[in-house]
C-alpha cells in the first residue's frame, strides 16, 4: 500500500514562530505537493516538487518555503507563522509521467495547524 | 489560472435518495478526477475520466466527463450513510507535472 505520512496530526504554534511540517512517501514518487485546505475553498496548492531539490510555486506560496533534499521527503516551512496560516495542511505525492490516468495523487492524513 | 466551480457546496439528504454533484469550468482539462475525503483523512481517488463524453460507473456512483472536457458530474443512486463525506473534483490542465486544480468541494451528509 502507498503510504504518505505527515509528522504531526495537530500542531499549535505562536505567531512569529518558525514551523516545519514534514512529509514522507514510500512509493518512490517523483512529484510531491503541499496544499492547504480551508472550508469552502477546496485544496489550494502552496508548492510542489517534481524532483529532488526542484520546486515550483503553486497558487498561494506567500509566507511559505519548501525543501526537498531526498526523494521521499518534502518539507513545508512557515518562516514566521501568522494567524492567517491556521489551516489544515495536506501533503500528496504522485508519479511524474505516464498516462493521464496515472496522475493519481496520494494524500497524507493532514496536519491541523493552529497559530495563536 | 484554471478554475473549477463545484456545486452544490452542501447536500443533506435521506438514505435512498439520488443526488448529483457538478463540476464546471470555462477551461478545457486533459482529464478530471474525483476524490472523496472522510473526516481526519486525506482525499482518496475515486475515478479519473479522460475522454470527452466518457462515463464511468463505480457501483452506485456514476461519473461523466463533458463532451468539451470542461465539466463533469458525479451521480449517486440510492445514497447510503456510508457515502457521507467531502467530494472533490480536480482537473489536470496541460501537463504541468500532474498538477491538479481542485474545486471547492461538496459536503454530503446522508441521514439514515
């Protein structure tokens, strides 16, 4: 079974703190993604990575950075957490190429981050 | 930026009723996926539709991709409480490394 794990299910941080969210996948997927999920807004892409050390901004990258030093691990960093970054954060992975039907994304269980 | 408008945002129905969720865009997508998410879990893929006009069935769930590949629908027949969850449509544009554009989601509650 494909497994995507996230370092924490729940996290409470203070405004201004640096926050690290870790994601690990065991399927040797090339692509990895970070989303945030807010009620009524669906999933919005923050950053994605298509290879080790490669990254591209998604739709809402402001206030976030990422790191991918190893293929299986993709980290999301909040440099200085703010209250408007309180959200559910979801990590996903997928294969990079193949048929259109092979772009299935496998998701972790999510990290609910609260910034106070 | 490609957008997907999903409707309705909320659906609350009784067991045994039928329902349809819609996913619309002004943009053409190469393919469209439907995911289901249960509380405390990440979304899980239900189906991918690739060809315009394609219809796929998964037990009581029927998925359709519009002829112009700009819209899709999910129809559930005789809904059951186990169908309760958040349903998300997601489209793939060009190639973009398999990047998905998600709709806002539909929260479905099926009452016994």
